[in-house]
C-alpha cells in the first residue's frame, strides 16, 4: 500500500512518526549560516535538500542513518571534532540510529550554492 497525501497524490517518501531533531540557528550572515543540530534517539531532520555546500562539525559521537533519494540508505558514525563536508544539492533525511543523543554544528557556505 502506498502512502498518499490528501487529494490522492503519492507521498515522496513513506510517512513516519519520528520526533524532530532540534535546529538552533546561531549565525546567519550574507556569507554563511551556522546551525546547531541536537538529535535525541530516533529523531530526524526530515527530508531536505541542501542549497549550499556545507561543513559538519560533530560535538558528540553518534550513529546516523541517512535516508537517500530512490529509497537508498547509508549509515555513518560521527566523532567529536572530526569534521566532514558535502556539496550543495545533497538530499537526505538524517536520523539518529543510536541509543544516545548526539549533536553537531552545520556551517552552510552561501558562496557555494547548488
């Protein structure tokens, strides 16, 4: 059975009942946006597409499930202070797949749109 929106249109992804991750915007200038993300166990960002290249700086360790386009998934472990970058246009839903909360800071670079 397919999930549908009101009006009979097919949903772009299965409907879920996960708690939302908490986004706290810290800085937003013409050049960059800095957001702290806090994920209780099971929490998710919700499906989104990144409009700018970005860097993630983990604050705490965690286990992520990444839901990707076309129904694909991936897993990733984050460790405090071990940063990574992604290009503009990345699409996914980030889920805390672990038993402990985790947090990271996301720095979006507005000079690199996608």
